[in-house]
């Protein structure tokens, strides 16, 4: 894998973890405000985009297996 791709994956993984941590904080709130509910929805979408981008990097970095394996 290209060092640039590795750096991007590392950065994305860190951002993904930050989103998960904040989402856990928000989920622990018994009565979230409207702003917190909006933040939660936004973070969930961001987390999915980050995951998609990470998967895209993996797909392009690892060539598909040929017909013989």
C-alpha cells in the first residue's frame, strides 16, 4: 500500500474513532437537546462517509484476485 494511502487511512481511522467517542457521549444523554440530536445525526453520516472512504482506499490499494485465485 502506498505511504500516502496509509497516512490517509490512519487519519480517517482517527477521525472515525473520534466520531464513535462523541456518539457514545451523546447516546449517554437521557434528554439530548435539539442541537445534540442534530449533532448525533450529523456524526452518524460523517462516520459512514469516513468508513466508505476507508473501504475505497482499501479497494484501490489491493488488486482484485484473478481467475486463478
